[in-house]
C-alpha cells in the first residue's frame, strides 16, 4: 500500500513527466498559499502541496506546454 495520497501512478496519468508534476504542484501550492480557492472535492489536508496534488489527481488543475521563441 502506498503512503502517498494520491498515488504517484494516478498523478502520472495527468502529466507528461515527474518534472512537470513537481512544477505544476509547486505553482499551484504557491497559489493556494497566496489565497486561491481550493478546487478539489477530496482535499482534506492542511498542507498546500497535498491539496495541489489532490487537485491534479481529480483533473481540476491542468497545464499546457508553450514553446518559447528564442
């Protein structure tokens, strides 16, 4: 049984890489810290990173990759 909730396997179906997951969760956790409203229905933690991961797992938070013009 996994200690991580939501599971890493479930989270990896929502993003393209572990790096993308970390960046997305960190940005969303910062938004929550700054007062953004929580979108997850299953979030029950006082930790912003955990709540951000729950939002990603539920599909409430997503992202798009943008090419940077150099």
